[in-house]
C-alpha cells in the first residue's frame, strides 16, 4: 500500500509522462446513455455523466474510485448508501459551477429547487464530446457545454479537457476548463459557493458533534444533521499548515483530505494552479464532506475587506486548471508538494 510513496521518493515519473508499463486507461463514450466511462485496466475509475437536465443540472464526474476500487464520493442522491447525509442534492461527484453568474445561481441548482426559485437558477448543458483518447498511464476527454439561463439563453461556453491519470496506488484527474463569455458581459459576483467541488463519502467527512444549518446566496437554508461518527475519519490539511475546520475560508496552493475508506488509508488532494484567476484559491472545505476550491469568492471569505467580482467581456475567455489526486496510503504534506511541483512546472 505504501509502494506509491516509495516510488515518489525514488522519482516517480511525472503524471504527464505516461510509461509503457503503466495501467491502460480507456475513455469510452456512450452517447445513448449520456455518459463517458473511464476504465483503468478494464475496471471502472469514473464516468463523465450528463443526464437529462431535469435530474442533474450540470455534467459531473461520478463516482470516483481509488486504485483498488474503493468509492471516495458520496452516493446520494443518485445511488444512496446506508448512513450517508442527504443534504445538498446538488453535491454530486466532482463538478465545476458557480453560485452567482450575472445573478444566476448555477451551483445550488438541482431538481429539488421549488418552481418559484427556478428563474433565478442556471443550468450547465452538455453540448458535445469532442474527443476521447486512451493510453498507457493516462487518457483524455474533451467536451463542450453551455451555461444557460432559465429560458435557455447561453451566457458562457465551456470547453473542458479532462486528463485521467493512473499509476500504482494513484488515480488523478486534471480539469482544464476554458470559459468564454458569449453575447453579453459576464460577472462572477463574489460568493462562497464555487468553483470546483467534490462531495466525499461519509467515511472521509470530519467527525462532528453538532448539527449545522448552511445558507446559500439566495438565503435558502439546508440543515446538516448530526450523524453517528463511527468510521468517520477525514482530516483536512492545507499547503499553509492549517488543519481541520481551520482550513475553511483560507487561501492555499493545495489542500489534502486524509482518511480511511473500507479499511484502506486514502488521501485526496486538490491542487490550484498559479495561472488561475484568484490564485491562491480560497478553500470552501467543509467537515460534512464538501471539498471545494473557490478562487472567485474573495468578498465572502474576507468578510468584505476585499472583493474581486471577476468579469469577462463578450468574446473574452479565461482558463482554470486544477488537479485532483486520489492516493492509496496516508500522504504527507511534503509528498503532496512534490505532486504540486509536477503539476505546475
């Protein structure tokens, strides 16, 4: 189980340089099923899914697994599992949205939104699978989507490249997303709910002794109840040395989340990139299982002391680059920093 770390110490090949002996990654589109499966040596790693927008309001990678096949993402609401939380139905897999784009809330949208709130919500609609490619150690998927308002008018075009990495004891996803404003200027007003989000399995949550209520940008409250903490093992650590709940609302190059899933020590890590707007990102990392990087919420995370309100003119684009790692074993911050240097070099 610790083999991946021994390899790191001996100079594990950079993730972008596949080796002939590496696991075989296959990326297989199933248009009729509205999904693209990602397999490693014939076994499922993840899938890009884009169900009919009446059930899921954005494409997402779901579920995500370790190299041994353990699930690290929450199943509810798509595939509920015993003992899971049933809050925030918009938290599905690994997604990329934002809560205030020209006043529209793309982050909190789901089929649970009451009709009266629907005109204030935005939907990310999958438009095309442009390219798929497999190979030794990595595979690639390129897709196009549009961020549309309640009436179907597109504000943004999204062009995303996913690079899926596989090695002994390691799985990884690069998400390189270019957003282009279409007919009108687009403003991302500073809010806490964004941008790259991952909802983790119950065992990777942090143990909690209190029930909490969380409110979105529109004042809609969600209660996160107190559950049995047996087997709940998660713990955040940031690149700046902060741990646990102290990570929330702070900035850093990366954050890691370590825990145990079905008896297997696991470390998840989310890496920001120096070329991203708002670098280093703020961490919207909640103990109840939301692991998110939000570089656009400056006002929300500084109690109004600073603000960004990032804006794109019509035809203008920006690109966000992130890497998500799923590592078998308990990683150290130094090891995550090694992966980070590989990602940003």
